[in-house]
């Protein structure tokens, strides 16, 4: 064989990859963990939204601890028959954070940064679920504010670098959450975060409340528009005298 013949001879083809080397099947997005044993803390549990979430999770069988800057306020709120009858406890914010597996942040926007700065150590390693909506109000109604970090959730992540920060439960009606005559909360919950294990856990927690479903909606960099949408829902509710929520179609 001449050198030109050798150059023209194609190399032997590599063996085909075996069929069983195909990529594993994608994880079912609705295959969520069992979260029934998680202790849930609610910072800002004396406010309307926090109190409503505490009530719903206690109804679902969770141990719930509501927190406040003033321990006596938290204990007084927890002693209310609606919560106390379900075993809800009240505690100072630091104790609430320390004793909980997952901590919902439902404090007013004005106190958001200060509250989280003070709890950095107690919230280290915890799953933190931020549901704070930075809003302003004037004679035209509600409007979105944009924090320097981009969103309340991103501010929480910056202040709590050792915590697993997620964002969820922004678009819920406090009136419906607290109403014992409302058996189901007909809404989807947009869930954002950096780690799938964490967002799966929050989705599973949302599903513990009858009628509710958690839907993954991206990473924390997308939290601003989710938080801002509450201003639109306030306008909807005022015009139609409603307690509107959201549903995501085709998923």
C-alpha cells in the first residue's frame, strides 16, 4: 500500500455506545419530599399574613412556632383559641428561628433587613422562606419598590449567607388564610430558590395546605417581579371586591 493509499483509508469507526448508556430520565417535578414532620417557624407571626400561614400549617398537622420581637406579643397571639387550639406556640424571634426546621419571613418590609441581620446566627443552616413584598402606597394605590439587592428575597440571601433562602407565599390573601370557614385556598404558590432540594421542599409545604400548589418559578434573581405582582393583585381586589390568587396553566 502506497502512502497515498494509506492516507485515503478511513480510520476504523469507534464502537457505538451501548443503549443502556443513555441519560437517566428527568426527575418528575411533582415527586416531592415528605415534609409532614417539619417544625415551621413564622417570623412576623403576629401580623395578618403570618398568622394566617401559622393557622393553615398547624391545621395541616405541623408543629408551628410564631415569632415576634416581643415574646409576650407572640405568646398572646398563640394563645388565641384559633391558634392555641392547634398547639401553636409563641416565642421571641431568636427562639422561634432556633427551634424551627423551616422559617417563614412574614415581617413588614420596613423591618425586613433589621430583623434578619439580628437572626443571622440562629438562621444559619435553616431553610428560610421569604414572603415579604416591598411595596409603597400613595393616592393612586399600591406600587412596587425595588431594593438595592434586587428583591426582598435577594436581600435576605445577602444578609443570611449561611442559610438556604427561598421565596414563596407572596400572593396569598390573609383574609382567606385566617377564615376557618374557607376549607381550601384555591391558588398556586410561585417558589424561587437556588437549590432544587430547597424549592422541592417549599413546594411540598405549599401542597400541605388544601387547594394550594407550589410551582417552581426560577432562581432568586427572578423574585422581584413575583414580589411586585402583589401590587397588581391589590388593584384587582379593590376593583372586584375579591381576594384574588394565581393559577399557572398547563403544568
